[in-house]
C-alpha cells in the first residue's frame, strides 16, 4: 500500500493535477560573472546588498588587549599591510563572486608548503594580496573525515590566465567563501560558495524593473484625447492633404491651449483628458523594497537610508538584529579564516608571541555624544563606589579608570594627558608611570556583621532651620538628616554597598507634611518623598538589615518634644540638599 503525504482537497483542487501550484518547483540558476559585475556596477541596490554587511563587519575593526607599546606596534603593522581595507575588499568580492582570498606574502617562496607562524620573525609579513575566485582555483576536496580539512580543498592553484601557475597551501590564504553551499556537488565552483546576489536577484530585479516602469509612466501621466468629427471618413478619402490639415489643426489647438489656457475646437469635436493615478504606487514600491530587505538580511533603514515608519518607530530594533547577524559573521566566519594571519601578524609586529595578547571586535552600534557622556557618568559613579569601599588596590583602579574612560570616548585623549602630566618632566626615570600616586587602602581589621545606621545629612540645614524658627520651633535639631536604615540586627556592610549618588537634591515643592512620630509622638518631623531613598531602604533590608516599623517614610526630624501646634505650621517647600551616605553602628543601650 502506498501512503501519500500532503494536504489534498479535490473540491479546492489542492494537491490534485488541477492545482496550479501542484507542479511548481525551485531551480538553481548560476549567474555568470559578467552579469554579477554588471549588476554590481549599474544597480545601486545590488551594490548595497553586497557591500553593506562587509563594510559594517570591518568599519569599527577591533581592539587589541596588550601593553600600550605592544598595541601600538601591532596597529602600526596592520596599517602598513592595509589589513582592515583588504579584509573588507576580500569580503566584498566573496559576497559578489562567491569566493575570494587574501594571500599572505612572506619571505618563504615555496607557497605549496604549510605556513608555520612560529617561523615568522619581526617584519616577516611582506604583503597581503586579495585574489578573486576567478584568479585562484580550488583543487581536490578532502573527502576523508579522518584527516584535517575535511570538506575543504587540499590545495589551491593560481589560474594560468593570471600569468602564474602556482600551487598554494590553504594555510597561506584567508579564505572567504561567500554564501555557503550545503553540498558542493551542486556548486558550479567546487570549493567556493554562492554569490549573495544569487538568492536576491529576483527581488532586486523586480524592484529595479518596478521603479523603471514608474519612471516611464510619468511621461504618460496625462494624455489629451480630442475627438474630431468625421475623422475616420476623412482618413479614407482625404489622403495626405487631410492628414496634414488634421496635424496642423491639432498643433494649433495645443499651442492655443498652452498659451492662454483656452481651447479652440469645432463645436462637434470632443475633448477629454486621461490621467494616470499614482496613489498606490508608493505602497507597491515599498513592498518590493521590503522583499529586497528580507532577501538580503539588511534592514530598510540601512539598505535604502530611509527613516523607520510607524508611530514611535526608530529602526533601532531592526538594526540591532542586523548587527547581531554581522557579529555572527565576524566571530564564525572572519575569525577562523584569519587565525593563522593573526598569529603571523603578532610575531611580525613584536618579534615574538606573548601569550596574553588577544583582541576583540569593537561594538558595531556607535553611541552618540550624549550616549558617551552618559556612559562616562555611569563609569565615574561606579568607580567612586569602588573607591569608597576600599576593596581594590587604588593604583590598579586608577589605571583601569584612565583606560576605560579613554576607550569609551567620553574623555578622548585622557590617557595621553595623564601620562604627560605625571611623567612629562621626569628625566631621570626611564619608566613611564601612567597612574597617579594614590592612597593605599587601609586594611580592614574586622569585617564581621555589625548593627547599622545609614543617614544622609542635610547640606542646606541653615535654610530649613530659618524656616523652622519662623514657624515657632524653638529647639531645632542641630544635625538635620534623613535616616535611610536603622538595623539593630547585625548585617554585612559590604553586602549593603553604597548609593550611586554622593549627593541628592530634592527640588522645591511636591508633597510635604508635618507629623509627630515615635511611640509617644515626641519627634516632630517633616515628611518628604524621594523614590531613591525608598529603593535604597529596601535594598539594605534585602541585604539582611532589620527595620522595626511597618513601612519606610523618608523624613527629617525638626524638633524633639515641645508644644507646637502643627495645624498652624506650614510645611517647608524649598529644595533639600542631602549629602553622601554615612554608615555607623547603632548604639544599642544596655538594660543594666
């Protein structure tokens, strides 16, 4: 018994011989190189499909992690060889033709032997040359899975048409294969991949053709239609003289209409205008643009340089997905292909291979000036927290701060200026000390859990004291402050940490209220509101601190005791400036 898979519906003709889509199939068409070049040179859309991912993968390049002198030497070697530009060129040609390679030129003239990076000395890299797929032929494919390089060419050969017939070992090439072909038995060029334009040619061609047709339609946007009485009879019997009269009459009519807007014609003739509607054309073009974007994997905001559509649309989400795809290209395609070249590059720049030298790709999404400023503020605040906690060696922290702020772009040139300031006039010592002299952190004698009282002192207490006296308070508390935490249960202070802000300014106005607090109402307090204080109280409680009241209400105790009628007190409405958090142990009174 034969069992048939698939949906079949005789009434709807689905899956039957009458189904128009029943015999549809996909076929592979290999685009000739001359057509690929023609598309790339004449279609801006096709060029963007090929170029943009390659440019985005290499434009920000990478950051080397090493000593400053080593980084300078490696970056100088990259510049000498033109590595960044040639990597981009290699990717572009691979995406266009389905394959390309960078030849690693060394002093070794026998290119058929494997390239051993350990034999590369300082200056050992001579040059880098980008080769098109047509200039280098992939040889026999390694079919034995037990041997290295399974599924890849064992050797490459320069095309004799280039003037050189030389065998090249794969280790001497940085190979880019374009779009992957799952099985090279179906590839027109075994050992290489497909052109990016293979899968996008239909979408690109349809968009180009649609735009060309719209441009042609503009010339037919308005057509004058003039009906002439007895026109057909005149053509049959009037001959050439009739045609001349009609053309002259029509020309005169059009000229008269063009001069003064009036139309002169026979009373029995008719006149009409046919106009083409362009109302739906933008939507049609937009759909074709979306198809090209989907086929190429490049968002419309980047491929066509247009703003994102829709309410609150910025295109940031689309670009993030696209940049994630480019990051995959960097880490899974470019990195493995450049592994041997990178080892040679380090040795050629430094003369050896320090084990701790490595590199990372720079972020693809570049922040704005505001983003860099915000990032710098966050970094500075984070550093202050670490500095106040005294848990890191301050010299190491200072060195890291200078490097991080410089690399982030928030303070460009900071590293050089620090070095110049602290070491510029030191002629006796040949070593440059980048970090400034800083205090050595005190050794913590006892970091055992303790009771904890956290407060912020009021910095503008004079203003609040003046207000309190004007309202009838006679014994204003001298040290006005806001209590954030009061834990009689011992807690690990280091788990509590500190706030990110060393100073808080509560703006004038907002909800303010006078109230008596405490078991007997002896504390007369100004109730205030500040989300940061509330969040900080909860954070400390989450770290294990106790809190002996149902909830937390930020307040400033104005006076203890005294007969003050709060109905006659107008709450303070001015701004309140609070200083940094102050930690101290709770003074628990003994029952003795």
